[in-house]
C-alpha cells in the first residue's frame, strides 16, 4: 500500500494505478476519518470485489465538527489503521494534513440544501456542509468510479447521493450494510469513548430498533405508533439521552406517516458525552 499525503501525489498515484491496471480498469474510493474498525474494512472488502484499484482516505475533517464537538479528541490511530488497510488490500491511502485540504483563505463550500438540515443535520448544524465539501474535494482528487459508504450514516448517504445527482458527478455511491458487534451494537469509531458500563447502556439503541422491527413483522405500519414504541423501549435505559427517532423516506429524509419496504428508521442518542446513531431499513412489505 502506498501512502500519499499531498493532493498532487495522490492525483498522480491514482492516474498511474489506473494506467497500470489497464484501459477499462475501475477505481474505488473508501473515504474515512480513521480509527478503522470492521465496518470500514467491510467497505474495503466490497470495493475490492467490485473494482480493480482501491483507494482509501484518512482525514479527520475539521469542517464537519461543531465548535463543541469531539474534533480534538477524535481517535487518531494512524499506524494501526495503515496496518489494517494494508492487510485488507487497499492500494493507495490518501492521508493529507488539514492545511493540505484547506489552505488558508478557502471560501468555497458544498451545501446540499434541505437534506442537510434533517436527522443528524438538525442536531449538528453545519455538519453536512463539512461532509459534502470534503467528499467533493476527495472525489475531485481521486476521481473514483465508485465510492463506498456505510448504511450506519444513513443521512450522510442521502446527502451524498443528492450531491452526486445534483452536480452530475460521474461516481456511483455504493452503500454497505451496518456491521454490528456480536451483541448488536453498531460498529463506530466513537464506541471507543464508551466505558464498559456505557457500552452496555448503548445496546438500548439496537434493542429499540429490533423491537420496532418486530412490531413491523407483527403488522404495525403506523409511523407514529412505531416511533412511540421505539421511544418507550429507549426510555427503559435511563442513562440514555435521546436526540431523535425519525421514520422517514431514505432519499428525501422527509417524515413518513406509515412504513413501507425501504423506509428508514433512524435514531440518535447520547450515552454520557458520546453521541451514537443507529438505523434500520424496513426489509419487508409489512
Ligand atoms: O463517514 C465519515 O467517516 C466521514 O463523514 C467522511 C465521509 C469520511 C467525510 O469526512
């Protein structure tokens, strides 16, 4: 695996890798903020299966963190991340410094209106402007054919799909399933913040989703009733502070009144200082 830290080097490395892989070769990008876990590695695996060349990036993007959020303490485990990416078959790793990505005086941003204010965007003002801007920059640097993201960040997926559509970017967004620990906790770099006690408390998120899924299997389709059921289930864990429970169309993120196949049920909650998210897509026509 080659590690590139400047935009110029990365552009060149991507062009060379494509050239070496042949005229019709395809290139994948797996953008990350590091603190690599099995969820990220499942994206690399999917990228390896689909594309000839796999590029990944590690960049803790200051633009997507609010002033009171965890930018400074976000886990930075570069050597460990490199070992994992290399073993998983990443060919090119882009790991720029903040000054490389945001030279002083940069004043251009990408804003996906409306969608950026829903779900996580409602709780984290400016977050999706930061995400859309950095992902757009990464797309221009790497020029991938396919970019891989996790379903866990369902609202991020909706925002980036809209960005690709609206700006006519010749890139397909591939969405990979949530990867869970054996006990159901959705994998997240932020799980590292949790004490053993908080980790147990955090299981209430996936429990609430499982409960809602069960109610859907039993025939319940009312979003209001399912939302109340999720809220009740979450309230059984008093240490949890609910941010949102939303039942929405997965593309527009607009509230649904009843669930159909594909409806997104998403929630976010605080466990101590740590904000966790989880979601499910309704699998069956109820
Ligand atoms: O999902 C993430 O880790 C980040 O939001 C991303 C897509 C790498 C942009 O910084």
